[in-house]
């Protein structure tokens, strides 16, 4: 026999012991069964099959839910921390065994997505501590209830279900939620209640909450939304106008969404629809009275009866206030007269007009001031194309450039007037459909050309009023009211003298009438034609080019004769 077999070393004993423990399932860090031997001085003595017995504080057994002190012979689960410490004793724990049991149980529930029982036992930063029967978990403050809870006191130390949201055994972290359990329970109850409801059903409910867009009504365990547009056929600006929290109301179930389990409710559906037969009650062209309920950027809504409103577009509010905001014309609650312009029963729309119940100011004007009559008014505006004359508080008339003066055109005619000047004008035309009134200032005075008679070849004296590169403009007639333009080519028979700069403004010169058209209001003048006529007359009187006399001699004699006669 080898020597080592007869005299085993310390290491050999340790190896043999470890082999013995392993064969019996004794592995450190595991939960093992133990038999209670006795209870001595607040310690429970247990036998786990080692060479020595283990001792566990009695208090570790007393924390078991509903459990008392163990009895001798009872089999209990313990956690084997170390097989032997420095004193040769086994280090065992009932508390750690209980924690391991709890983790195993919780991991199974977490994998199966099943709730676990626990109790809120304390507060920590951001939430609470929950005891789960051997393991502690963290309950975030947001997961306590479906709605924020101000006082958690009534929920403390009460066993209730929790859902495990997260588990990390290595770090010993568990996160639970009470809210998830409540939501699941509520969803189940909601689905059951929804399944008992039917669209079109009429029920009584209690107003639980009021918002800007409607009210939530409790139908007995489930809430439905009563939208503000379904409260009444008439316009309601805010639900609080007709409902208060706690009111009992009768509603009809309009729609149930099976996917979201949302319920839409209505109150007006239980009332008669005022739009039925609205086309017969409000025929086109009918004049009515209504109350303004709402003013918008594009018009105003007028209530004709409870639940029936019509729109007055901004373009139908006034004959003359075209660019004003509706709020400058109408105000809420104002009583107004309207005319029915259009009715669309299918779309529940009625178009109304306010200006139609008033007299058209253009029709009134033409009745009081027919075409050809004379009016008087101030110059309200001066533009590049004419003048605007104020006729009354609502209407203006326009005088076109061509109708300002007989003897002036364009800028020269405009410069004769200033804003505020009182002028007299004749009504030339009134277009009621286009809402235009045409006036003429010059037509209010006699046309200076109508009384004048000019014949071709007549010599007249004119005054230069303007010099241009193309010729000169001259004035003539009574008070210089008539104007004519003498072209450059008509300024002289000699090309060298056909220069406009020869003439200065204010010069008085003679010219010959070459054409006169009274209808076209045109008198054509020419200095060249006058000179040629004078030359022709001189040759006829004093000789011809065949007599041997020069043209200068003939003209000189003619001029002397003319001077002598004068």
C-alpha cells in the first residue's frame, strides 16, 4: 500500500471532503435542503449533511409571510454561502435562500408576463420600494397609478399586484409598475362594457370633464366624448355654455371605434333637425332678420333660427365698403336684415346678403342725377389718368384727362386743380353694374369752338404758348381758348427758316387756316401756306416771272403797295 494512503495529508482531506460534498449536491452559492435540529438562544440549528451543524438567526425565519418559528424535524430551504469558514463552521442563510426563491419565482412570472404580488414599503428618490416576497423592486412615481397620485399613503403596505417591467439579476435590479396592471384591468373592463354598447343607443351619463372641444361623459365605467358640435344644432362657442361637471345628460351613441374603443356621443341627435325643409322656409330672394353670431376675416354668420345659420360674405355686406374688414361693418349679437341668395340643403349652407336689402347707391344716384345733369363736389383724389370728385358720403365720380378742359391736355390740365377744390361737372355716364360714374368738367362749360367759324385760307393772328422741337403750339380765339399746333414744316416756305426756336412764347404771329373740322375740334394752321399765298397774289398783281422782273422786285412792290394802303 502506498505511503500516502496510510498517512493522508491535509490537502488530501480537503479533496476527499469536497468530493463527498459534491456527491451530495453540496455546492457553495446554491440553495440546499436542511433539517431543523433544535432552537437554541434565538438560533435555529439545522443539519445539511456536513460534519458540523449550521446555525441561523431565528429572525431570518420570522420574516416569512405568515410563518412562525420552525419546529425540530422540519425541512427548510437554506442558502449555502460557504461549506466551512475559519472556525470550521458552515455559513448558511435562510434570508438568502428566501431571496433566491423569490428571484426564481419572479423570473418565471416575468417570462410569462404575469403580475406578481407585492407591497409598497418605502419611499426612495424618484419613486418607491416594493417588497415582492423576498426581493425588493423599484416602483417609479409615474407608474403608481393611471393618473397622478398626490398621496400614496393609503397604498402603502397593502399587498397588491404589480407588473414587472425590467429584471437584472446580476445587478439585483427589478422595476415594477402598478399602472400597467390597472391599465390592463381597465382595458379588459372597457372592452367588456364596449361590447355591451350599440351605435344609436340612447343612454344617460354624467359629465366628468369639460374641455375647449367638448365634454367627457361617464356612461357607467367608460367615458365617451361629446364634441361641442354635437351638443346643439345652434352654434356653441364653448361647452361650458350648456354643460357643467356633474350634470346628468341624455346622449346618443353616434359611433364606436372597435380598434381604439373610443365612443362618440351626441345630444343634438335627440332633437329635431332644424335643417329639414329649410329650402321651403327660406326661398331665394326672401328678406329676413337675423342675429350676428360670429365675425370672421371672410364674412359673418347670421342666425336665422336656433340651429340654422347663413353666411354673409364680405362682398355682400355693403355696396361701397369694399376693402373693410367685416368687424368694421358688423359686430356679434347685432340684429341685421338679410336677403337669401342661395340655399344648399345637402351641405347645410345658406348664402345671405345685407347690401341687397339696401338701395343700390348707383341706382339712386342715376335716378336723382340723370346723364346730362350737372353736379358739384370736391376734388378727392388726383391721379395720372384723371380726377375723382366726391358726390356724396358713399360715391365718387371720375373725370378723365380728356374731359378736364377744352384747351388743355394731360399734365397741363391736371395742374389746374388741387385736392379740396370745389368743381362743377356734368354727368356723362352711369354704369350701375360696373359701379362707375363718368363726369366731365369741360362739358359743364360751352365749347369755345362750337361758336367759332373758320374757313380755309383765312388769316388769323395767334399767340405762341409753347415751343417744341417738332413745332410750336399757339392759342387763338376769344380769351385764347382755342389751341392748334403748327408743325415745323409749316413754319416757313424757306427750309432755312423752318426753325421753332425763331419763335418765343408770347410772340404774336399771323398764320393761315388750312383745315377746319368742327366735329373733330381741329383747326389746322400754317405760316408757310400764308407766305405762298402772299407770293402768288404778288405775282398776279405786279407781274409774272415771264415779264423779266425778278421775284424780289415783284414782292418788293407788293409790300410797298400793301404798306401804302395801310
